[in-house]
């Protein structure tokens, strides 16, 4: 576990805000890269399929017809079905497991956390809302950001463990 100490609540909030913004940006980039990678491979596979089908009819595509043909034990074997199978598998694994199930959720969660912290930071810095007449506005700010980050439950649990 990393433990980083801060001199003030504001310094802590700035650190958390930058960290969540960075994470949101990284996950957003990963999501779009894997999605674009999948789309490009799908498009490439479709073009290759059209060229393969056209190669038997058009002289211009005859070279393409022999591109995936190899000779094994004296017989000509067309490797095209295996090639397209690997493209399909790569698309399904990358887009399905990484982009849709992991990266997008983390990106959206970090973006939401960053937006909530930024809004709370504006209220804190301008002494508006619940910070207007509060003597312990630093403590209140820390508690609100902890709730946004989902740390409130773990802090309460640790206090109960100590008391018992």
C-alpha cells in the first residue's frame, strides 16, 4: 500500500483530482485504441475477403489468390480460412474483454469522480454552500472527497475493528 502524506487538505484534493483525471484519460485512450484496432482489423478482413473472392474471376487479383497458398507434402493448401479466423479471434478478445468490460467502466468512473471532486473543489474555494459558515471547512472538504472516492465505508470499518 502506498502512503503519501500531504501538508493540507487542498494539496490532497489537488493530488486526487489530477490522479483521477490522468486515470480517466488513460482509460479513455485505451478504450478508443482497442475499439479502433478492432474496427480496422474488421475492415481489413472484409477487404481481404472481397479480394479473395474476386481473385478467382478477375485477372488483377490472381496474385492475391496465391498469396495465402502454400505447399505442404506436395499438396497446395490455402491458409486463407486460418488467417481470417485469427483476425476474428483477435477482434473478439481485444474488443470484448478489454474495451467493453474493463476499460470503459473505469474510464467513466474516473471521469465521474474527477467531475464530482472538481465541483466540490469549486464550492470549497469560493466558500459557497456547505462551506459558507463552516469553521472546519478543511475537514468537511476531506470528508466529502473521501465519500466521493468511496473511502468512507473502509474508514468506518477500521474504526469499528479498533473499538471491538
